């Protein structure tokens, strides 16, 4: 028996498009499904084929039997540079946002049950506030001096230190460049650099780990500003420029001032004008962030900025191609899931407030991997 099954074929074409494929392209790329035969009702798919198809286009198996495609909405606004709220995003970004929301929902409930205090800095300002006061408050909350970044020799060390401080004040910070642990489902930096889900007990920040370390720094501070004004959002921040939205513009100002303070750059500019690489070492940010700040302050024009930006991005792309891939899986996992989040999950399991099977689902880890992470690698 082949166990042929009747399904709604409108769902098939919707699922293919949702996964980012043109119908003809999908049929040529995956001939084993014989999708045209399904659509022309020359042949019914088998159960095995449908399970494989649902997995390939990243939809729940049950969707194939719906009478019409489900209405999918994002839980947060998503902004693109130069535009307002985006009308559509890829399935990889959509799924990632939903995964993070599920983790946040669990953590909110767990922290509330443990009577964790609300975080006073969440929503403590608004888009009409003085952005320099927000910068000062973020620094004070994180316990950072004005020139804190100069103490570190590399961007990575600076980023690691900042990340630790952020998690210490109660913000969960996750870095990932793929959907869960699936390297076949990358997150395109041109579509999403990060997003933030604001909550006054369990705020979550997500950074696209495929982005450069220095660019990640800008995204992190941009997201911190969102938390300080109490507004969730996702964004691409192409060319380090914000979307055409009042809150995005405000958060962008906060990030720029936090990383490259106006007074300091203006004082150094006469000594090293347009020497972006040298200035980047002073501020411990990328040369491109310095150039972007110089543009904001009218020290260079847009033509100068975009000329430098395009050359800089091309150089980064070349360097990235020369670098070997790889890395420690467990170290990567801790960054993907956040040590803070993992701590809460582990504690909940120990307190019998979370079943192991639910912990595996929350962390997207298999049982043996989950166990090994905590027994052998968590305290590295």
C-alpha cells in the first residue's frame, strides 16, 4: 500500500512560496516530490512524501490539511532602512522570532512564579526624551565609565564584556546566525541584524551572529535603546542607517552617541580627519561606525560615507571568504541560547518545574546534548 492522502493543494503552493521558492524552481530542485503531479491531480502524495515536504518547506505537517492558508502575523514590528514597518519577511526570520517568543513566554512565567522583580529601566524613557540622557542612564545601569571600551584591545573582547554586563542586569542576549541549530537555514544579515522583545521582567535581545563583531555592537546598543523606551522591534539597519520611524531614529541616535560620543569625535577630528581606522581604535568600534557618526555630525557628506562604506564592506567580504569555518559546538550553543537563559532552564529542571522533554524543546537540543552541555561544558 502507498497510503495516498488527499490534501488541500492551495496549501502546497502557498507553502512553497512562503519558503521563498518559485514553483518552477522548487519542482526542478526537488523532483522527488512530483509536485506538478499533485497539483494536476495525476497522483496523490503518500504520507512519507507529505512529511518530507512539510519538513522541506518548514511548516507543521497539519497545515497541509487546512481549508486555507493560516494568517501569520509577527508579534513585533519589523523595520527596514529607509522604510516603515515591513510587510513581509522570510520564513527563516519569521520562525526565529516565534522561537524566541516561545522562550520568552516560558521565562516570563517562570520568573513571575519565583517573584522576580520588574526591571526599572524598561520603558523608563520615550522617543521624546533627550537621547544623551538615555545614553548616560544606560551607561550608569551597566556600570560603565565614559571611556570603558578603551580598556580592551579587540572588538571581540569589548563585545564579550558588554554582553556580560547586559545579561547581569536581567536582559537575555542571544547570538545566532541560523534557525535554531540548522546550518541549512541561515539568517541573512541584509534582512535582519537583530530584534528585541521588550518586557519588564524578561526582555530578550537577538543578534544575528553572521554579522561582523563591530556591527553587532551597534545593533546591541540600538536594541538597548528600544528596551529603555519600552518598544519591541526587528530591523535590518542596512548601511548602519535607520528606518523612517520616530522610534528607530531615536534609538539610532542613542546607539551612535553611546559608541562614538559627539564631543570626543569632534575633539579628535582635527587631529585625524577621515582616518577612520585610527579613530576606530580610539573608540573600539568599527571604522564604519566612526564614518557613520562623522556623517551624522556633518563632518563628511553622504557621498564620502557611501564611498567608504562600499569599499569597507567589500574588504570585509573578502576577509570572511579567506577565514576557515568551524568552532566549538558547545561554546556556540551557549552564545545561541544565552548563559542566563540556560541557567534558568537548568534551575527549573532541578526544581521539577520543567520536564526534561520540555527543556529539550525550549533549547532545541537533543537529550544527550543537553545533558553533556551542563555536565561538561556549561562552566567552561
